[in-house]
C-alpha cells in the first residue's frame, strides 16, 4: 500500500557572525543551497523549503536573541530532514548549533559545502548525520530516498560511494568525474534553480552560475576541483525564466573565472545582448588581465554587465613579484583605466599582509602604498581583507606546518571572515595586521562623500563631461557614504583592540606555561 505522506526537506543557510558584509548578504543568496533544494523538490513525495537566516524578514519566527526560532518552525510544520549550507567557515558554529537542535528532534541532518567537505569529522561530531562531498544535487536524493524507506536508520553504508567513520557518521562522495573538454551533461541536466522555495526573503540580486571549479590553484583558495561547465544556452534559459517568472533584473555570475570557458561565456553574453540589450544588470568576477581582451569587454558592456569584481591582491610590486602575478602595479593602473573606458564599476579586492612575502616596507608604508594605488587607479569600491587560512587551502597547510595558525580556542571559526587576523604574522605586529586594512577601508569609505553628493546635484559641472561620467561619480559617492555608515556600525559592535589584546594575553600565558 502506497504511503501518501508528504515529507519536508528544510534547506538552511546559517547566519554568520556580524561583520561589514552582513547587510549585503541580505540582498542575495548562495546558489548551491537553492540548487540542492530544487533537486529535492522534484522527488515525488518530498516538499522543500529554504530558510535564509540572514535574509529572512518578519514572517519567520525569531527567539529573544533575534535568531531564527527553529523550535517554532518545527511546531509550524516539522521537517523530516534538513540540509545545512557549510560553505563558509564563519557560519560553522551557528550551523552546528542548528544541527544539534534538529538531531535531538530525530530529524536527519545533512551538511554540504567546502568547509564540511574538507573537515567532515568535525561536523559529524557536532550534530551532523551525513556530510556530502562534492556536488550535492544527486547525492541528497539518494540519502532522502534511503531515509524514506528506513526513517530510523542512520547507517547509510548501503548507499553507493559511502565511507563510514568509526560508527560516528558518514562521508558521501560524489561519483561525478568532470570532463573539462566538453560541456557537462551533469550540469546541463540539472533543473533550473527555484527561488520560490525561499521563505520570507526578498532577493534583489539573483546568483547564477555556469562554471564549477577553477584551474588557477591559488594558494589562498580552497577551490581545487577541475573546472567543468554547462552550456551557455542552459544559463541563458535560466536567466530568461527568472526575468519572465520573477521579473528579475539584477544578476551576479558566481563563476570564479569566466575564462575557463571563454568561448561559452562570450556566447552567453551574445545571447543576452541580442535579446535584452542593456536592460538587465550583471555583476561578474573577472581577472585583471582580461582588460587586454577589448573584444570581450565590449561584448560584456553591450550585454548589460555594469560591475566587475577583480582580485587585485596587492598594489606593491615587491609583493606582486613574490606572488608570481606576472605584472606590475603600473600595468594594473593602465588596465583599470581600460575597464573604466568601457564604463564598468570596478570593485577591487585586496589582501593586506599576505604571509611569507618578505617586503622591505614597514606595515605603515605598505598601507600608504595601498592608499596611493587606490587613489591613482580610481577604482569605484574596495575590499581590503586580512589573509584567511581557509580549510583545504595550501596557505592553511603552510601556516600550520610553520606553527603560525592561531588555535580555534582563541580564534574560533566565526572570526574566519577576513575581518579578523587568524595567524601570527612574521613581518608586522598583530595590531598592525588587524587595524591597517580597516584604516584603509575607513579612509576610502568616508563621511565626506555625503557633502559631495549634494555638491554634484547643486553644482553639476561634471555633466559637461557627459551624463555617464557625472552619474558614475555621483553613484560612487553614495556607495562611499553608505560604506562609511556600515563601517561605523560594525566598529561600534566589534572592538578590534580588545580582540588583539585577547590574542596577546593568550600567547603570553602560553609562553609562561
């Protein structure tokens, strides 16, 4: 006799500890959890919903601490299984807190994402029943179908590609082997992401993706899998559906490197430009050197790409040489001018105090060099972070072997957000590496922008150089003023001096012992 019961899978994206990016996260969402929930929603007996903790508004119940109240959610409609997005290290303590609650309720708990991918046992000891390794869309269906047949079972060893760890849990491996020589049938056959599964969250910028993996092997990055990609026609179909069904206008292409399949990327933007012109608004991640490919830039502009996010890393020639970037700061400025020539807003991402680079400059001088470059290049927005020793990265392994990683007891995972120092620097003090990136951000995002906004409106002399030039400057001042307000709020809630003092006190006690 067929069981007519409807099961519920709740995909949860844990909120991260408060930082300067918190407000930005509310306007968008990670694509991976949406893809997994969409895959589950296609199963005959399963419903799926997504709880985006940072982006949820007023309809989802909250507890006295202001956190999403999962006890109330269970009373409203109990979940049979939950998925936890564990791709960001700084959200892991919250993910485990949620997992332990659901595990006590005898709800199946499944985790996926880069952090749990590289540290599965850590999650299995913290309320997680299963950790998915690699692509989750097919594996989650295997788990849930097995759970549907054996609801009290927590031993999944009968499922294909499962490894058991001392009876404490399981580690599921994706059996997909990427082939970078052609479009991936696996990716092309996945359903379009269903953003309607998200509860009580207004998405303003829709994440879309075509390429998974990256071939660059940067030391500070955890993405190591070979790149493979879906066809440009499939991604265009996704965009067209979002425009039609959800009236979407803003998109963020999450691909780490469009250049992994440049031909396919150009084909996608050709399709967009042909149908929509510049009616849509795209943000893309791109390498700085792509400025030399002006055919590509012209195509991106024609298709509505307005913002480019570029990893500049450092503007200091000595550091660029050690990083083996293959170019100098002078070329970086020239290439930035080309991006501006095509009317792109340039978001520049920097790393201050990268370990292992012997610089003849003091920390103070390095900070001044950063400011000088930012001023000369006229980038539109910046992000200056401390180096993050991410799990799975070669940088973490190097710092660990050199005994320079600060222990999780004093620097827990929630501090792995780029705003907090997580290791012992070699050529500057803890105070310098903690405070100087913040000082650069404070210098760039300043309150004087408020007065410049008014001056541009009252005395619009910039219009003599054209509407685009005036609008570009006016919008940049709005961004800088908004950034200054966010910085002040974050500063009030986060005491950097106390954070450094706690680390120094810990190190002093350790030396005494």
